[in-house]
């Protein structure tokens, strides 16, 4: 048989170390994931997995647009064939919907249920970078006092002398190889001499930043249900993260209120549940006091942000508006977010809710931003509205 | 792996070949190669080494490799259907695993060589895809990576919709002018136009092909071919991309049509061959463990290895004991089956009542939107459902019904509804991709809840009626 002579009895081993195709295409896939994340930031920002990440650096979030679309059958409306353990009878329930359906091993079409989507592993820092790209503290002014320099160190020079901890090994090896090559030998690495050494050297880079304080005010009254609290928390989660990443000296003051307001720690702010009615003016009163005592507007840029469901005591509205006006006068920007019922999309309370009252009665609205949030996906737009580019001096 | 182990493996390889040939297996020559895991997963995710680049391959690669890294699943072998064939073995396989894989691969290669559905398969496919890959990167260079990627996204969304029996169709009707040219049958020369001097210019219009797609070949199952030939909007390089994808799909379709039979065949033979090898006790034990892992039922699913293996064993038994056949009759029957059947005919012809019972096969469906419930145990019904699910290798059967719909060069696709409904959300997305290729409004007719439904997409919005 001619075949026999062709059969090589040897088991081959080749060098595949240059093979990179899978990795290259994996990069292409990652790019797609990134693109998709950028497009889906709205839903990712308020994803539980991230808000409740508890310090984990990467989380899984579902991303719909990464499916490979094909003509396929509706998995849920189709009959499938399976194998049992020998005792299956008509009427046996083999799985429940939503608890991982029995897969079927035939043909690529049958791999998924209707609600299948791609889960991408994302790094929270990367998401944060994407989200914060266009965010900033608006109307930031240079204040007279205490402009604290934000010092950064940049390694931007190479020298022949320096501290050994800053040795640039890569360059050292290059120099060494060059020297050997020059000496007439082959280009190889060997015996290091002093002249091969290269050190990184740095420069101090001082950026001057204005002082800023953000007052996070949150309604924790009884009417703030799970969903509303979640929304407020996700907003403040990103806000705090954003301020800490982008600004070196931003102070954050946490104030929670129901009928009374108190200053709380960050941890309390994010975990506490309370009950009772809502007197918004109490929070504004406390905010004004804090500003007066510790953050005089002459020295500080001040940003109060308040989240509530707007369900204020009727008798308090007058006072709330008056104090809000006062806040606006003393502050760079006053942000108010009103959280509606879950899924209450088109539904707006005509009166009684604080947002409409603010919109009607506030005297200076140029430094007031009010947004309404009815849905998890509204958190990202709210962030963008509060921290959008505004008041940038040319 | 140490050199000594390689030597041992090579010795085993020779032995396995001998046993396989003794059984009457007739594979192409095979080049076996030991590769590291990353390479294994790379070849596995591309199905062929050296194919063009696309993010979906990267996605598959990433998934496979992650599963491997976390110890969730492992590929033991990859086999490439070419002549000579290639069998890739994982470096980290144990000696027994490698022997089993080698025997299994010989089963596959024998099947590739002798099954009728592979008779047209391009056996130099590795070279072909590598040429494709070169052309693809040239297009990426010329037109931009993103442009090519968007086009490929669209083409791949319908890649399975080709006609595997394309080659037995009647000839494309040719225009009279082409016929005349063919009749002349003279090798064209550089100065042929000399002879035309003085002749009246041939009137181009009546003879030239009608620009509109002709209807005489419709309905057309081969969406790729039809769109590639008739799309009003594609440029030449884009048609070329479609042709390349189509050619690669033509190569894969026989494998998709014979998954159960092919895996069953390979498992059947690795078991027979390994039994002949005189393995020491510990290796025998490891082999038994591995083998039972490969051909075991997965509860609630269908394991193609298991199903195919069981049916083949059953065939051998039945024909061995058939009257007048005697011993050897089963073997002969098996070789006939491996030559002429595909999954659909294999199941229809050889899945018996006894097997359905032994394998405890059943039909299940979603009841009240909530519970996946067993609704059928009668063996003929179960078999028919299985066959129907395998038809068109598990994909909906979609045809081009009209390429000039509304007298407006719109594309009208029709789903040949046979009781299973489409996932319309997905179908809409695919229509968007088809629109990218066709460049004009596209329509899809299907059935939802027993009513005919037409999905329309005009490039901006979806409609339905």
C-alpha cells in the first residue's frame, strides 16, 4: 500500500512558541467587549455586582451586544430529546425554567435559552476610568487659601548615575550588549561594567488644585425602600470613587437625614437603614452649619448633593426651598436627585414632590441641577449631569 | 515529555496502526504531533490551524482556555481532516490517554476518508484556509480592520446557510454568448481581437445578463451563494470574502452532518483497538475509566459519543446474529454504515425500540413556561423528534424566495416552518446583518404561534406583520 510508506512513525514535536493567533484574536474580542461596555455603561453603572463588589477588583456583568446572532430556533418553544437513567416516565419534570435548563448536545443551535447573554469579566477600575473620563467638578474656582499642591512624581530621564533602586535593567542590558558588539565580539550579554548602568531619574510635578468639599446628603426615611436606597447608594458609590480618583484633596462629608439630620461616617452612610418621616430642611440646615464652621466658601469650593424620594412633610417645603436657595448662594453647585418608584418611567408626581417645587420656586437656578431617577439606568445620566463639563473657564 | 516516553509512544503508534489495519480500517496517513495546551486550544477554537482572524475565534479560544485553566474541561485530541491528516496530542496527556487518542483519531480519519458525505471534501484545506487568511489580511490592510470585521460579522451570521449538495445541482444556465464562446473552444490568444476588426460591434444589450437576479433557480437554500452572486451592493472584495467563508463552511458541513456517527465510529474503534493492545493492569484500568467517561450518558442531554457508540454496537450484534450472516456479518454491516450514512439517516435507520428503551430516550418540552417536562416516551415519536432536530444539522431551514421582491430588488427570505419556531429576537438581529450584505430592504417569512409572520428590516427600523 502506498499509504503505508507515507505514514511517519514518528510523533512530532515542533516549536510553537511564535504562535500567537489565538492571543491576537482574544485581544480583538477584548476590544469588542470594551466597546460593548462603553455602549452599555448606563446599565453597568448600576449593576449590583459592581456596587456590592466589596473590594473585589473584577466582577462579571452581562453584556447583550456580544452575542453571535444566527438564525436559531426558540429554545423554549421547541421539543428536545434527552437521555435518562432508565426510569423516566411521561410527566416527569426534569428541570425548572431559570434553574439551568437541561442542555442538549446536538448542534450548535441548541446551546442557549432565550435569555442567554455574554457575561464579561470587567475590572472595576477600568469601568471607572471609562465613566470618569468626562466627569469633573463643575464651577471649580481658585480659592484664596490652602491651595494644596498635588505632588506627583514623573520618571522622565535616564542618567548614568543614581540610586540602585532606580536601576533601569532593560537599558542596562541593551548598553551591555551594545558594548560587547562594539568590542568586536558578538552581540551578547555578559559581564556588566559600571559604564553599562543606567538609572531612571525623576522630576517632581506640582499641580495646584483648589480645595473642594462635597456634602453627600441622603434621605434615609421610611419611605426610602430597597430600590430607592439602592439608587442613592449607587450614585454616591460612583461619586465617592470619582472624587477620590480624580482629586487629591476633596473632602467628603456624609449627612443622612429623616426628620433629623446627622453627620455620619462613610460606612454608616452606606449601610444604615432608618425609618420615620422626612424633613428635608433639617439636612440643609446641618449642611449650612457644617459649611459655616468648617468649610468657609471663601476658602472652599462647596458641592452639596442630595438624594431623596421627594416625599417631604408638606409644612416643611417652604423652609426647604428657602434653605436650598441659601445653599445655592454659598455653594458652587447644588445637586438634587429625586428617586421615583421602580419602573415608574413616565409617571411624574405633579405636585408635592420636592423636585417640582424646586423647579418652580428656586430663585437662582443656574447653579442648581435637579434630576429625576426612575430606573437603574438613569444613574449614569445623573452622574453625567451633576459632573458634566460646565463653567469651565476658557 | 521525556525522550523515553516519546519512544514508547512511537512504538505504541506502530502497534495501533497494525491493529487498526487488521480490523480493516483504512485511514489516510496521519501525522501525530505533541503540542502544548495553548496550541491545542488554539487549533480547537479555530477548527483548523491558520484560519483568518476574527474576534469570535478569540472568544472561543478564551473560553476554552479559561475552562482548561480552571480544570473544568479538557480537550484530549484535535484531528484535522486532510490528506495526510493531522492528529494533535496534548503534551500533558498520560501515555494511556495518548494511546486512546491515537486509536480514536485513526477511527475519525478512516471515517473522513471513506464516508460518502466527505467524498467532495477539500483534502488540502489547511493550505486553502491559509491562502484565505492571507487574502483576508490583505483586505484588512486595504480597507481597514473594522470594515472587514463588520463584513465578517454579517457573513458569519448566516454562514451555516449553504447548500451541502450544491455539487449535484444542474448547471447554472449560461447566456448564449458564453455558450458560443465555449463552443469556439479555442485557447484565447493575445491578438484575438484582430479577428473582430471590421465586424459590427456586437449589440451588448440583448445578450448581456439581465442585471436583476433571475427567478428560475428559486427557492435557493444557499443564502451565501445567492447573496454573493446577486447582492446589489457588494464590492468584488466583499464577494470574495463571502466566497471564502462559504468554501470553509462547505468543508465543515459534512462534519456537522455526521457528528454522532463519526464520534460513535471513533469511540467504537478506540475501544476495540485498545483491547487488542495487551495493556498492563494499571493502564487497562485507566483506559476503562477514560473510555467510560467518553461514552457515558449525560443526564438530560444527548452525548453524541454515547449515542453513536451504542447504536454501532447494536448493529454489530444484530447483524452477527442475523440468519445466514454468521460471525463477520456485523463487521461488514458496520463498514457499510460508515460509508453511506449521515446522522439523520443513521438514526432513522438504526435507532431501534430496544435502544430507545435501553438509553431511556425521551422528548421533553417546556410546560406552562415553567417546567421542563417529559412529554413523550413512545420510541417512534422520540426517534422522529430526534431526527427532526438534527435536520439541516440543527439549523432552521431558510431559503431565498425572491431576490426582486416588490419589483424593487428587495430580498425575501422564507423559513421552511416544520413545527419549530424561530427565536424572532435573534432573527431580527440576523436580518440587520443580511441587510448589510444585501444593501436593500430584507424580509423574512416565518410562523409564530401558528400564524404566518413577516419580519421586515429596511436598514433603519424593524417592522412586522
